[in-house]
């Protein structure tokens, strides 16, 4: 929910609706991500000689995002302190957030630190499921990122070709 702060996506909506939309979209996104992530980690792990199964990975996958619970109090405090203003489009021409710069930087540093630690736990978990090292688990993550980047580039070229052929 807080990741959409400053985008103007929820401008004008009451805070209760914004929170409800955040909870519902997080739940739905988590369920979809759980299945896709477990399948991708299993599939790519098998490329690297892993012996894990989808059911083993699906059981372990929620543990990878468990650290995000530590972000909840910080995000809740931001919503309570700034209310709907947090989700409005920034008013200044060159602004990218409605938050004071110190708060913005602090939340991003905390999120980055928890994210890095989450990657370490994910690497170790992938290694445990597939029976190999955490470094090979990191290789699984890098391969998935590379596939995602390549897919994004191909889709960007395809959509831009379609857009410019229409104009």
C-alpha cells in the first residue's frame, strides 16, 4: 500500500478505502506470487541440479516474505501520521513524494536493509529445498531476474512496435 504513495493513484479516496484496497490487493498479490514464485524457484533450481519439489518450495516460500512483517509498523505509522495526503500526487513540480525527505530516506533505507536480508534468507531456503548451497540459491534468483528482464525488454519492444505501427 505504501509503495503507491506519491503516485496519485488513490488521490481523493478516503483513507479507509485506501487501507482496504491495500489489504485486499496485498492478499491477492501474495497468493498469486506464492504460486508463481514457488514454481519458478523449483523449475530454475532443477536446471541447476536441485532435487526439490514444488510442494516443498510452496511450503517454504511464505517464510521468504516473513521479514516484511517488520515493515508493517513503519508503514502503519506513516499512514497514521500523514493520512490520505501520503497517497496524493506531489504538489511541487520536481517532487517525487509528499513525505519529508528525512522520513522518505529513512523508510527506504530500512526497506532496503530488510530486503537484502530477505534475499539472504531466500537463497538459503532455495538451497535447503534443492539440496545445494546458498550461493547456488542466489544463482537461481539471478537467473529468474535475468528471465524477467529479458521478458520485459521483449514485451517493451513488442508494445512499442504495436503502438508506433498504429500511429
